[in-house]
């Protein structure tokens, strides 16, 4: 696809969490390569701004999104704030974007939002009925997120240069991790047992078994999480400590790390064992080996591409364990209110086998 002419400033629209940022990073690399003189501005969240602060990469700066339905969802009970939205769009118009890229879903809410930026050119995806952009692709739910956004920026004449996020680790990350991990001996196994959707969560007792096994094998364990994950993390730490002969090797890091500290801990880890979650995607993006638990549909959209250092374990759950609703149609299962795990069937033994295999491999460069 032909490049657009006279592009000096590019906007990338992407809300969501830290994991969502990893999915758009390959597309940002492609844009940086195709438009080397242009400034790339992420329209993202406060978490994105924190994560990217002081970090080299294809994105130059972050313009923080206001609360807006379908873009940056308001907390329960809070509505959009029209004055704040107005101020945001006034600031965005003053940026005079030449190209705006919608890397945020099917376009029902995001395409009108993108068009309000006043960019000369727009690219993105759209579902039937969504606003039309300058160049667009039909949105299909079952497509890997990173590949979806690479395909979108190709519409802007930005061919793929890497499928990996290529996320940098900074000295600030490692310094924060050194403080959090001080005194833990041996190689580090980090567990992240949480996820935005509880249906993506492997049972807590299985994570505790992984922690106990890692310590029995001579390693140390850090269990990370924040917010709603805090109680879950503490449960796993307490359970695994009771079952371990070396409980001091198991450390609870719930609510003890900012995002830089989290990146540093993941970078210091020999292996990360996690659900389909932001920390898992960050670990992959910085090159740390992972063993992960995925529901089959999420594996299509977010699973790792490579198998040398990344070992996903897939739950082939086709119906909701709680209500029996079929799960293969995303428009149908999104209405399911049951929180029963869709990945509980993944056995501990296979996860441990892959973890041990990665730990036995030569240390990473």
C-alpha cells in the first residue's frame, strides 16, 4: 500500500491496559520505520504514560485519553465528562495530526473518536455500521491482535519490520526490581495469577503448587499483582509457604511495585508463569521466557508466536462451566455473567514440565 505524503505527526489510538500496549508496539515500529521523520503520539491511558516514561522505543510521547465510552471506560456509576472530552479534542486538533491510526477494536466508538482528531488521513478497522475511515479493513474477532494492527498500519504504507514488541528494559526498571527482590537467592520464578477477566484465571491452588515446586527445586518465587489481585496473591503466597520447607524464598509483591518495578522483576526472572494477562505479555515483550495458561479463543487473539521460550497451555473449553452457554461466538459469550474459570482444566504437571525445561536451559543473554 502506498505511503501518505507529508506526514509529520502520527496519532495511535489505543486504550486498555499494559498488555494492550504490547500488541500495538510492532505496529508502532512499522510506522516509525516507514515515517522516520514523523513524531508518533500514543493516545493512551495513564498506565501507558507511566510505562513509557523514560523508555526508548518507537512512541515519542503519550497524550492521555479522557474518560469516554468504548475508548477509556469510566468507572461504574461514572459517565463521560463532556467538558473534559471537549478540552481533549481541542488539544488534539491543535496537534494537527497528519495520520491517525485506529488500533482499538471494531470502530463503533473508536472510529468517530478518531475522526474527531481532524487528521488528514485515517486508517483502522470497522464492523458493519461503524464510521468509515480513509483506508480500512473489516474487523474480524478471531485474529491475533498484533497481526491485526500490523495489517492496519500496512494500509498507511508501513510494512512489517518485526512481529515482536521489542520492549526496552531501563536502569530504572532494574533498580526498582533490585529493591523488591533483595535477599532472594537463586534463579527467580515469577507468578502472575490474576487477569482482567476472572474466567481467564487458572485456579489459585494450582499456582501455589507451582510456587512450592519451584522452591523445592532450589529457586525463589515472586508473586505479583495489584488491585483486585491482592487477596489472590496473598492466598497463593500463604498456601505455598505452608507447604514449603523454605518459605522465605517465596515473596509477596502485591501492591509493592509500580509499573517500572514490575518490568524490572519480569526482566530479572528466569521464567514467568501467568494467565493471559498484561504482565505475561510484558514478559514476552522484554524477552523473558514464559509458561502461560490460555483459553482457546484467547490463544488465537493473544497467544505467543514462538515456542522456544514461550510455552502456552490451552484449555479447550467450548461451553461455560457455569451456565452451559456456547463460547465460540464472541457476541454470545460476552453476555455470560458467570465467573467460573474457563482454564481450570489445564493440569499442573504439564505446566511444571515446561517450567523445569526452561529453567534447565542455558541462561538468557
